[in-house]
C-alpha cells in the first residue's frame, strides 16, 4: 500500500473524524472505505443515469410513491 498525504479543510477533517468514530474505525480506514465506495464501479446498469436528467421535480426520491399513484390514477381516469 502507498502513502498519501492530504490537506483537508477543517470542516471536512472534522466530518471524517466524526464518521470514523461512528463507524468505530480509524480515520484512515474510514477515508479508504469512503474513497472506495465513491470510485469503485457500481453493478447497477442504471447507475450511469443518476444525476444525468433534469427535472422541475426536486423531491422525487421522497415522494415517488405519491407521484406514481397520481400518474396511475390519471391514466385510469380517476383524478
């Protein structure tokens, strides 16, 4: 394994240390895990679409069931 030195803004360093404490791992292990999760390829075939579409709807992840229900009701003529 090779060594890497980073100069982090204070707030980012504090966040990283807090996450390491929550996870009960070293700051180094926490940073490695976070970097791996960010940089390793995802097996989801739709992952490349995340963030690539624009919409006026900005709460889709929170209200997707409601939106789907409304769309189905509209298609069935029950609006």
